[in-house]
């Protein structure tokens, strides 16, 4: 899961091949804060999406305890970093 999230960081923060932009520490710090904000927003949206799906009663019978233990909001396959974003 962590490796998948790290690849998301690289793809979402693609400036200079995923390297921090800026020649000084202040610029790099601002870049890192922007990445953290983006990560937090993505996890928040994913958590809301998961809560909506799990609120559906038909999922209550399908998910086992093992399934519930593996749920994580650290996914990004629904993100399109290169174009138009469509939200429902």
C-alpha cells in the first residue's frame, strides 16, 4: 500500500520528475507543503467516497472482517492528473 501511495506522490507531484522544485529551502518547503495539502485533500475525498459506499446496506453483508481490515483511503486510480476532472 505504501509503495502504491509513493507512486501516486511521484505522479501527482510530477514537476522535474518528482523532484522538489526550487533552488532554496524556502521554495522546496512550499513545494512540500503543497504536496502534503494535496495528499490530505485526496485522502479526505477518498474517505468520503468510501463512507458513502459502505453506508449502502448491500455492502454490509458482502464484506468480511478481513475485507474491512484491508480498506484504506490511500488510493488514487480515479485521479486524472493530465486533464479534465469529472466528479459526481
